């Protein structure tokens, strides 16, 4: 099941370090079959303003997403981003084919529903 590395970045200082990070990150993704789904766009706030940028990178599964983030290659460039921006990053698992919102209720409430 696909997984996603999601980052919400704010106050990015577009200096030489960030440029180097951007120039290098693609090479760190390739061994883990990661690819950008969202990058470098300004989100359209539908329910209030959204400050900053959203980055979404897709991976074939959570293990590869985690392995990419923890890899020596990515860890070597990570400070180039974290020291020049504010933000949060998470890894989340996607949903299987046929998933419906009510499946969440089944997970939470089980047979009680």
C-alpha cells in the first residue's frame, strides 16, 4: 500500500543551502522509488489561509518511505532544510483500493457501530 512523506514548510530561506537541498533530494529518492506528487506550489486555502508550502512524496510502502528518511544520503542533506525553514514532516500510509470514509468508523467503533 502506498505511503506518503508529507511536509508543511514555512519561512523557507531560499539561500544556497536550500538550493543545494533541492538539487540533491531527487537522487536520495530514487533508490526508494519515491516521487514528488506535490512540490513548489502555493496551496489554495479552502477553509482559511494556509501559510507556507506543502510537499507530498509518494513511496510504494511505509517501509521504503521510512528507509528513505532514515538513509545516510537523506540524513546528510536534511539539515540543509531544517536549518533554513520551519516546518513539520510526517510519514503516513495510504488507503487500500475501495476504501470508504466509513471504514474509519468501523476501525474506531468496531462491532459497536
